[in-house]
C-alpha cells in the first residue's frame, strides 16, 4: 500500500471514528431541551478542564495575517468577519485578503458555533469589549450564513444592545453590517447539520488540530435547533426592530439552472449506489435538499429566508459557498459577493 493510499485510508478510518463520536453525542442529547444539552456540555467542560482550556484557546477575535500590517496600520475601520455553522475555516480565504488589499484592518472571529446563537452573540460582544484597545473606533461586521444571526442578536439583544452600551462602556461602534447567505428566517437543512459537523471535524483532523472533545465543546447542537424555521430564537429575533444608525445589507445567492441540475444529478447518483436501507435514510435528506433546490436561493438558504424587512438586498449567482469563496486556493475566479461587498464598503 502506497503512503498516499495509506494516508487516505487512515483519514477515512479516523473520519468514521469522528462520525461515531458525533452520533453518540447526538444520541445522548436526542430529545433533550436546549437547557439540558447545554448542561451536558458544561459537565464535560468541568470533567476535562485542561483539555477544555487547550481547545478553547483557538476561539476569539484574531487578526488576519500580521496585526501591524503596513497596509492597514493607517486604516480608519476594523472589519470583523463572522463565520457560520460548522465552518472549518476556509470561508474567508478570498474575502479577507481582498479587504486587506483595499486598506481595511481585518479580524477573524472564531467561536464554538454549535452552541446556542445567543451564547455566540454574547461571546462576540465580549470579544469586542476585551479587544477594544486594538480595534478602530468604528467597526464593520461582515458575516456568512448563521454568522449574520449572531451579529443581529448581538446588535438587538436587550442585554447586549451595543448601541446603548457604546458610550457607557467605550466600545467601538458598529457602523455597518453585511450579511452573506444568512437564513434570517431559518433553513430546513439544519435538520442534517451532523454532516456539516463531520466535515468541520475532519478538516481539523487533517490539520492535526482534532481532539475527541472538540465536537462536544463546540456546542451541543443547540445552534441547529435555533436555525430551524419557526424556532423560538428566530421568532424572538425577527420580532425586534432592526438596529438604528447601522447600514445593513443582505447579499443572497441564486443558483443557476445548470448548478441546480448538477446538484440533482449528484444526489440521484449517490442514491442509486446505496443499499435499500441506506437509500431510505439518504432519500430523506435528498428530499429536503431537492425541495430547497426548487426554491429560488443558494441551495441552502432561500431568497425568502434571506430577505429582511426594510433592508437592502443584493442577489448574486452561485451556491451558498461559491458566492463567497473558491473551492481551490489556486483559483483566480472572483467569488461574486466580493465585489458587491467592496462596493458597499466604499459607498
């Protein structure tokens, strides 16, 4: 067996092990309320304090590239990029350098994204508060997918209303919020987030960053519950007024007919290769995906879900990920949301 093949087999075997850990965790939490899920996660944190400390060091507000980059040392604005659910780290690979090239100071927000969205919003607020000495006085938040809900919660929560807190706490002021592919009214794909979680953990494993506690400390699946259409979190969030004095832009993707056809062919091909038992389980997922493909949207978030009352919305052609990043780091393609974002920042 060649070294390359051995590495693939080893990674596949490790991926199966990760999948079993995730599945076991979700079976333990199945049927539990959000409070009980969070309690279980907190008990794990208390039982493994040293491992928890090492894992949580990766979270927080981190400068993109060199903090004192000469291109951005005279920047007037700090841009904070907030990723979405089960994002392993590639979503900003094209936007972050583009922002830096345009003279913005760029910060990456890393957080345990499977926890309740309210906790993620509080974490973002605390990170801005603790990093205020390093941040510019004016902030721009650019978010992808669920990251937009984290930002909206931070900006509108009665407990975390940063606009009211700005003068009192000396916090930097958020001037603009740009949301890319955000499911403002939820997404049914949240039912199947275990597959996205598996992708995230395998990515960490390939980088040598995996620990068996990571799928648990990243959250107990509460965010997936929050993302379901009609969830208590979304109902509460969407009944609030949008924050004043903040320019909000929604950017939504629309898959081309060719992209939709390709997706349907891939789904059918996978279904045909499965055993009857596996096919029954897979087709449940496939039916949800096909339902989303029939709607106008990016394949994960429909236009209706992305739309926010009273806010400007721009549409670009592409899928949930292709609108903001390329698959290959060597690709010279410019993801279609990036020029729209740059234009919004320059207006």
